[in-house]
C-alpha cells in the first residue's frame, strides 16, 4: 500500500489482483447488477489510488479500507441512478413457480432473498451485506457507511424486520 | 471467487431470517476472468494519469477567457497618450517637467546625443490647454459602460 501511495503502478496492479474479486462480490450484493458493480469497483480503485497516502495500517487492513471505499461508491452510485426494476422482478417475486434461472430450491430461495434485499434502501442493503456476508462489526460497518454504530444497529434492525415481513413465505422452507 | 473479508459468523440470534440472509450474503460466487483485475487496474491507472491534464483544462479555459477579456478592454480603451510614454496629457517627445528643472544642463550631465528635455517653456507650450480635471471620470471602456447605463429616470416603462 505504501508503494501505491508512492505512485507505483505495478504495486497498484498487484493490489488490484487481490482486492478485485471480493470487491466485485460485495458491490454486486449491494447494487444487484454486475455492470453497475463493475463500474462502482472501477470508481473505487481510482479512489483507492487517490487516498492511498491517507491509509493507516495501524487502524485497518487494506481489505477493510477498500471495502469502505467500495460500499461508499455503491451507495453514491445508487443515489445517482434512478431506480429501475428488473423486468422479471415482479413476476418472480409474486410467483411460487421456479423460473428458468432458478432450477433448484436453494437458488430460488436466494433469488427471492436477493430480490427482497434489493427493495431496501442502499444503506440498509450495504449494512446487511457487510453484517451477514462479511461478519463485519458494528464499528466497521459504521466506518464504512460513515455513521455511528448506534445508527447501524437501527439500520440493521429496520432492514431485518422489513425482510422478515417480505420473506414470510420462506419461513416454512427452513 | 468468494469474498473472504473478515468472515466471522454474525453474532445475533440465529433465527430463520438470519439464516436466510447469511446464506444470501455469503454466496458471492462471482465469475471473474483471469485478466479482469488487471484490466480494471489498467483502466483505473489510465483514468488516474489522464486526470491531471483534464483538471488543468477548466483553469486554462478560464485563464484564457480572462486574458482575452482584458486584451479587449485594453484595445477598446481610447489612448490618452499616443506616444505611449505613459504620461497622460504629455505631448510627443516631451518629458514631464519637474519643479526643480531649469533650462541649464545639470552639472555633470553627459551629452550622449539622446533627445533630452531642454526647458520648461517648451514643455508647457506642448501641453494641451484643457488638462483633464481630477474629478472627471476617466475615459476608458469601463466608464463607457457607466456613461451609457440608463439612470432610474431614464428606464423605459413597459
């Protein structure tokens, strides 16, 4: 990271090799679209370079630092985009029949959970992704979302209650 | 490729909704091509290295506009001194006289053949009779806009 801060292109490429895949996975969970996720990660990489000199290894790991940048880029991107429902979203949510893309019960269930999560505001979605997916602590999520741990608790509680309501139909499957 | 950032189990109660969300959030099998990361890094580097040039563009355009505007003002301003000596009202080839100057050459002055001020009479004769008063507005393009601005009484009523 110090080499990146010093302007070393090769160090930046090497760091990107490590960070890109996980970052894309997180961005896809928050944004729900691969194309948007790739754009968000691209923006995050540029921000990583520009803020590299502010990185303090004593405070956080590079992965945590970059995750914060990625989540912020995702939220910024979501704010700037008009919400557009996927064409098949309503059909898939209302129907209990598995679609052609969801051949197994597990895939179908994940799709329904994903669709429900996509209905949440971007910040709640990011909090859910970081908490359940990354096992991030309240402090880490608060840092990523630039808010307080108390506010994160509220975000998570609201998101969880909303999702529990939306996914009531899946309770029997578990 | 799976995300493996600080993966710890969520510490809250494992209710069905938590199991669902954990399963969903941890499923991050994202197909990433072998060169995807490198391509992304190269694209980012291209943007990073191109950005400083782009950042100068607005400043260059603004600076150029200001310079052009100043140039226009200078061109449009009527010249007070056709000789370009910088002394308003001074006649061509005549330097301003100081109160201590006289027709006699100063002691120790060197005659180098250059045109020199020779006396107050000549300078006074060359000066225009109607020197601008200090209270008069200066005659430049900025004041022209002042002159041609309608006063409240002259504003047309629609």
